[in-house]
C-alpha cells in the first residue's frame, strides 16, 4: 500500500483556529474558524458549535457544518464593550444553560478572535465550576492578551452563578445515566 507521503502528494496540514484551546473534556474555545481550519476541526468530532456573534455564519462554514452533521447555536453578543451588563448577563446565562448539556458535546465556543465574548462565556463557566476569581480573571487575560477589557473583567467579577448551580443540579438528576464523569467535570 502506497501512502500519500510516498507518492509525494501533499497532506492537508492541521491548523487550529486562532486562540484555540481545550476548556474541558469535549469543550473547546477559539476565534472564528477559517476554511484552512476545517481539517483540524474534523479531528475534534464536534457535535455542536456555539457562535457568539450577531453576524450571519458564512456559507462556506455552514456547508462544512452540514457536511459533518454539526449543529450551530448562535448567541448574538454584539460586542462586550457595547453591551449593558444586564443584556450580557442574560445572554451568557442562556449560553451556559446550553453549554452544560453534555449531549451537545464535543462543542466549540467561538466569536471573532476568541478573546472577549468567548472569554466571558468561558470565565462564567469557570465560576460555575467554582474556580477562584483570580484564576478566572487570569485565564481571561491569557487569551485576551493586551486587549483585555476592564468591562469584561468587571462582568466576570460580578456575574452570579448561583441560579445556574441550582439549575445544574436539576439537569444532572434528569440525565443521571448520561456520562456522570463528564457531569462531575463540568461541576
């Protein structure tokens, strides 16, 4: 059997999207996936993508999702520096309600650059997981880099996850038989 490399055919490189990282087992974060990232995304065996921007998803990306049976969930966060804290809180809460449902995993969370909107969702998830606030803020700053926003940091400091913690207990009891290890990790 002759492999592609032996025939000097090029093998498509696996290029992750900008700001790509593992968040949890089966939960990933990144900036907006480009066509050059599609081969890499296939290796993740995604079931879902959570898109955090108001702009329509590009046709080429939609075709990729359809070809690989990946569901798209869109939460239209206009940009965290323009949004009121109440609107951001409500959208982040709805996003987290979906994200904690392990039936949609593996899942990729992304916005344009994987910094601010994605950072607020991941930071809020970390609070739900009982991370200490300083670790939540450090992770946000790691991905936001020099573009770290005080409004996002303030949001993460004040976001209250107590309602979601109670809801999560209800969800776990409903789906008790579904991968209890993953459920514990998300807690």
